[in-house]
């Protein structure tokens, strides 16, 4: 039987070879043999069983599947040391609140362009990053947030939206291409 990496699992070459389960936000360190085996599982042909207990564990954890899952994965370059695993990406300084604790100050109109966001995420992914927090100001006020949201599934990163929650509505929450939403209630 052939096995394939799931869409929500990605190999990462940090200080130690690892595999990251995006949905669970879990990082598993691997020995070289397991890393090579799972690297073969990310190819079009998949990989054949080598160790029942290891395969069973990977299936249970959502790292492997028996259904063919072939997607274009990011380059597997060794991360710089120390590795940068988490990134806070402030896409706008616009905000619909004036919180006393906020370090941004008066809301403005500065925004990263969708192309800038894409380039930053691509570079972070090449650096073997794991998790990006998309924030602002209020990220949902970004003039081209829909365009940014549409590109997010292309990246093998855990995407976290950090918002004040005022713009979250039943009709837009389901369209968000993020793995997690954090609402600030400060």
C-alpha cells in the first residue's frame, strides 16, 4: 500500500529534521531515516510501508494518508539557525478602535500590498517558518484583504488571524482561509 503526506502536513528542516501538522499546530522531530521516508511520501509515487507502528502513528496523527495527495510543496532548505518559527505580520495600521494599550497609535492608511504579503510569506516559508499571525491595526480593514485571504491556502503555514472581532460576521467567518482566529478583548 502507498502512503502520502496529507495536505496539512509539511516537512520542515529546522535545527533538527521535523514534520509539522498544520491543523494541530504540532511539530514532530524526526531521525534521518524517518525524515527520508516521509520525504519520499511527499512525492507523486508516495511511499511504501516500512514499519507498521510508525505508519499507524503517522496515520493517527494526520501526517499520512492512503489517498493520493500530491501538491506543490515548498522547498526543503535547511533553516537558518536559530530558526524563525513564528511571524507576526502587520498588514495594515488601519483600525476601527482606539485602545489605550495599543502601541500603533493613531490609525493610518499604511498597508502592505498583496504582492508584498505574498513575498513575505514565500520567504518565511522558505526559511521553514511554521506559523504566521496576520494582524494590524485591524487586518480585516485592509483594502485588499479578500485578495490576501485568497492567497493564504497556497502556503504550508498555520495562518492565525488576530482581530478585535468587530468585523466578524456569520457570512464572512466561513470564507476566512485561516486555521485559527484570535480575538483581542483587551
